[in-house]
C-alpha cells in the first residue's frame, strides 16, 4: 500500500490523505503507471507506515467521535484487506474492526441486480460519481463516497448518516 485516502460520507471535505514509504520494491508496473506514484520518490517523501497509520487512526477516531467508524468502499474487501493488514502490522489494532461495508454489494441489494452488474461503469448514471477517475487514493475515496451518498439519498437514509457522523 503506497497511499491512503479517506473521506466522510456526506462531508467529503472532511478527508485524509497520506503517501507511505514502500515496504519493499515489489510492485505491479501497470498499477504504478495508473497511480502515478514512484517507489524511489516515496522512499524519500512518503511517511513511515507506522506514522501514517497512527495519523489515519487518529483521524478516523476524530471523525467518528463516540460512534463506531465504518469502512465503506467500492469493492471494499480489496481496499480493506490492505488497510486492515497495515493497521495490525504497525499499530496492532484496526479502528474499523473486522469488516467493511461494500458499495457494490449494497447496490446489488438496493437494485436487485446481478453481481456482474455492479461494476462502477454499469451503475445507472444517477449513482455514478461526477468526479473524474484519477486513481489518486483521496480522489477515489471521495468519488466512492459520492456514489454511496447518492444511493443513501435514493433510499432516504442520508439524513441518518449526516446527523450521526
């Protein structure tokens, strides 16, 4: 994991972003091209993983206050697995607990569609993000939050979320 981006659903301006020093030189070339991140640069400019994860944990706790934070993502199991591993490896705990809320699965339940119809490109236009796809972790987090917020609004649930975050 080379970068972390997060934002509060319904309050995208409340956000967190950090670039991390790589743990090793193992990287998928295509992923590096898409992310526009560079391992050599991150060795010098990235935060030590323990510091980045401590800052992320503190931000999550500040945003959640006395409520339980929920990790939400589009294909959450993929992103959560990295975040969970880093939290446990470097801090010994994960403030999100042991699960995540997956937007794809939420949409499947919401729309009664098939799993193969839950890709972001197949979402109905009214649920797609208005943000350009940059593959920056914070931009992606905000775009995914926008998708989830639109789904919640369609269900009449956004008031509950924004009043408790």
